[in-house]
C-alpha cells in the first residue's frame, strides 16, 4: 500500500517558531502540563443555530458505494468542503471521520485507504479539509495551518475543530447515515485535532489517533515565554485527552518516530483516562504497518460502534 502520513516536523516547528515570537524572553524549561486557569473549551463553542446551508453533489457511484462532495457553513462564515462516502445496501450506517494531516487534504492516499476498508465493512466515512488545506487553500495565505503566527495558528486550529463539530450537526440531520454512532480516525495533525475535537464534543463514541502526540511545549526546549505557553494550552491535545473518557481511546504510535517522538505520544496517552489503549509499532512516522493498523482500527470500531452503542 502506498500511503504516507502528513509531515509533522514542519508543523511542530511552525508552532514553536510562531509561538516563540510572542513569548517573553528568558523563560525556563517547559512547564508541566496543567489545566488552563480559564477554560479553553470556550474557544471551541459556536452558535448551533447557524444554518448549515449544505450544498451537495454526487462525486462517485459504484455498486458498493456512493460518494458526495459537500460544502457547509461553519463558524465565522467559513464554508467547509467535505467528502461523505456511504456504502450501498446498508441502512443508516455509523459514520467514521477520517482526518488528514499537515499539508494534505481529504483526497490524500492515506485518507482514501482507510475510507476504502471502512466502507467495505459497512461504515460511512466523512472527511473534511482543515483550514488552509485542500480546497480551502488561499493564495494570500500559506497552506500550513500554523504559519500565520501564534494567534493565527491558534485560530486556524480552533476553526478546524469547530468545523468538525459542525460536520456532526450535519450528520445528525441526514437520513442516510446514523449520526448518533460516530467514530474518529485521525493521522498526525489529524490525530492532534481529533484529541481536542473529541474532548470538547461528546457526540463521538470511539476515538482512534494514529501517530499523534501532545505536550507541544516540549518541542520548544525552553524557548517559549509564559504568554506563548498559555496560548499553546488552547490547542495542545494533552489538555483535552482526559475529556474523551468514558468513551474508548485507541492510540497507534511508532517507537522510532522522530516527528512525533514517543515521549510526546506517551504524554498524550498519560493525559487520557480509561478506557484507553496504545499500540506501538517498530517504525517511524511514515511506517505504520498497514496490515496491523487495519486490524487494530477495524477491531476497535467493530467493538464500539455496534448497533445501540451510540
């Protein structure tokens, strides 16, 4: 299988460099993760009464599936592009979000691969483009989610989490899928987004994060000041992973990952509460073993998205 996971090193470097620009100088080592004094969940709130204004066109149809291309309205008047793939012959299937990583889009191969095997097993799959990615790329702004400076970084991350929440609103209104049985599968940056998304929104029933991590300040190596560290807390997955419980969490990480080092993966896992499980593979960021990942993912969702579990 020719799949690649999104480049995370540049993503993390952008976080550190951008945040350092607004931090105080002379700061000590990264602070131990602790809950923000003011709830960061407020950043992810939105007006649920805002009309979704869905536009839908049929993108592909085969004997096994139908795929729709969607646009819908999110917070701040953002229009969000998405793909919704639904297996034929399955009445109101559960839905799994499959979310891309840094620099890529909903059409990337490592999103299409799990889409194919999940649809084959009777799940619908929803994938969106993160802010400044895919069809949301803007000529006057970089594609990178976090390259606009620390506040731009924060706002783009928050926007994408709200966009995922709005996608849940959309799914709940559809008759051809079961919007009450929802899973999430995110890779790299998509895993980090997913930890926050699933932490602040309890409508997701089962969460799988692949080559993701937390404790972003660890990458700064003592270069961030107090103001920048406080800003990072708003988007750092380590502060939200504990909110996923009592819903199940599966993490999949590489012992030789130099993009999301094992220490950062472990930090995210430690921040989560039971029920949780982590599967380690002997490889780097781009080396998750396809057969094992497919087995872990399919068994996980089969156990937690059965009829009546949502």
